[in-house]
């Protein structure tokens, strides 16, 4: 959907227990820090911006194991590198969450957090800056499956020894095939290796995900862009071990449908029309029909264009025509 995505203006080199500090929000401009208004703006989860108005996170961030929590309870802040909400930082943007779409088959704790993914819509789009940009998504579903040895970037405010991290941290962690994962995780986590909607991720030098990282994204590089492939779902809060991520690729059609519906319903359309008519041949004033599109064809020689037919604008990047 977006052509400008997954290209940070910072320089990341490599949550996240023991990961490296993020020195600039521009290193991971798609990271979303999610706060809970009812807990005095406590940071509860992370997320990944995928369009100017939507971000992806984990369903369990917005569900108390009994029911989904209201969207008005949560605040999304962009370009944060400090966990505490009251610490002032340059270039941050704060947005109220308009709606939260939990996957309809989310299983919560009872069903081992199956389909642990959420798509949140903001009340107002964020401004695209060097510090706030979306990560790419494989909307065309043409990327190959992940394989042993591939490493992805994870970012979050996970614990450092003894306490939550105040600093945003990142780690480059390896994808682990499920059969290998199954043999190397505690029994309490083994059940997650059987779920088709999750994949397994290893650890490096003690770096792994922990409490506070939930909902954060795992992105993999492809042709000089970062693509969101996983959402932090399940791990051990105490042990350095393998962890499990919701496989974003499996939910691309679901996400795409929600986003397209939001784009249509959230925009003004069919308004600002002057009270004119073309039935009897009267010529409308300028902008009388702002959705009308004139389509031109370039002549075979020279730089002249010839008006050939008309169309109707039905979205920011789609024109409906009879040709």
C-alpha cells in the first residue's frame, strides 16, 4: 500500500532483555509506544506503524482475558526513546486511539493466545517525519518464507536485570524452525510451537524479548527496506529462551480489509458540490465536481497530451473509468 516505508533515516546496527540502546527515534521510526490512561500513563506494550493511521500490535495488549478493553483507554506515542510518558522528547507525536480491531478468533490465555494480533486505528493521522515513518508490509504476499539463520530486528522497552528498561532497546535475533524450537523450550512454552499462526525466535548473547516488549514488531530486511514479519506474543518473563511471534504474513488479507474500509469511511467524499447541473449542458464552475478526473494520452511525438476520456476518483490512488 505504501511505497515509502521501512527506510529509517537513523543508523541501527544490529526486547528485549539486555539489548542495545536506541540512540535516536529515527533508527526505528515505525515503533509505537502504547500507554494506558487508567494506569497513570503506564507503558504497557509496543506496536508498529504500517500506515499514517494504523498500527499493528498484539491482541493481548488490549484484552484482559475476559473482554476487549475500550480504545479510549489507550494512547499511542511516536518517536519515544524513553519509557516514562512525562519525559519530554523532541519530535514525538501523541495520538488517541479511535478503534482497536482484535482478530475475531483471538484465543486469549484459555486458547494459548491463538491469533494474537490487533490492528489499531488512530483518530488522526500522524505526520510523516524522519522520526515517524511506517514499516513495510508484504501486501502482495510474494516474499519467501523465513528460513533458519535469517535475523530480524526487534525493538522495545523490555526488562534489563531487575527492572523495566527506561531506554528503548533493540536486538537482532534469529528465526528458529519449529522442530528445533520444540526441542529447546520449557514445557510451558512447547504448546506454542504447535500453533500455525506463530513462529519461533531465538536469542543472542542473552538478548531476547521480555515483559514490556509485547506487541512490538520484528522486521526483516529485503531490498534495503524493513518488512514487518512478526509481532511479539509469548515468551518467558524470567528465562532467556526462545520466544514466539504472531506471523504477520498470515494476517495480511485481514489487515488489508480493515485498512481499506477505514480509508473509505474516514474520508469526506461526495461533498462540496456547487448547486449546478450538466443535464441541460450548463458548464459547472471550477471544482464543481471535485471527483471528476480527466485522463490524457501522450501523443507519439513531442510533449503534447490529448484528453481522451474521463474517470471518477474513488480513493486517493484509484480512478474508476469505463475504458
